[in-house]
């Protein structure tokens, strides 16, 4: 039995929608995904203020392997996750706030813009999630989602141990 899941969900990037697909049997993968991609491109041809971008495609090495392919529908403006971080900090009045430390955790090349904004502006810390070493603008890295969870739990525990947070 083939399991297929087509998701249409808000992306972490403001002003962006994402269509992604996971757990498709490889022999059916290319034909169906090409059809979906062509349908999206055809629809967007009627909307000149929107553009289509493609996320990464993971090479399949096993018969039944969770995969990720992404089509992102974005407005035709200069916008990325770094711009989203700047927008949020500015909108929330946190750009020059001394008692807030922004932490951005990401696992994708599209997260590099956010890491760069935080690094260059000395505004916070980016954390790359990757099981292999990579060139990155992030200050730190964690190996997998389990390490992310452990880090976040320790961060909350530390925060709760500060005076006035009992």
C-alpha cells in the first residue's frame, strides 16, 4: 500500500506558503511530484506578484524512506528568513532590547539568512541542526531534534532557576 501525504501549511517564513510531500514510494515519486509542481507553476503564471521556489530533494537510497521535497510560493519581494527575524524583532520592539536573547534554531539552507542576521547584528544566536558538520552562519550546532529538545529543556530549567522565577 502506498502512503502519500501532501501538506499545504504555513512556512516559518512570513508571507510564504509551502507545499511539501513526505513518505512516497520512490517509484511513484517523480511522476506525481512533477505533476504537482507543474500544476502549481501553471496556477502561478496567472499571478505575476508571486514566484515559485524549490527546496531540497533528498536522494532516496531505500525503497520506503521519508523524504522531503518542497515548493514554496513567495511574493516577488526581497524576503527570506533573515528578513522575517528582523521584522519580528522590530515589530515586537525587541531590536535594541537588553533583556531578550533571540535564539533561532534551523536545519535548512534557507535558515542561513536568519543565522546571518543574528550573527552580523550581534542580536542573538543561531543554532544549526545537522548530523554532519557544515559551513554555517550559526554560532552553534546540535546533531538532531532530540538534542534540540534536550537543549530547550535545559534552557527552561536554567531560566526557572534564576532569582525571581521560583
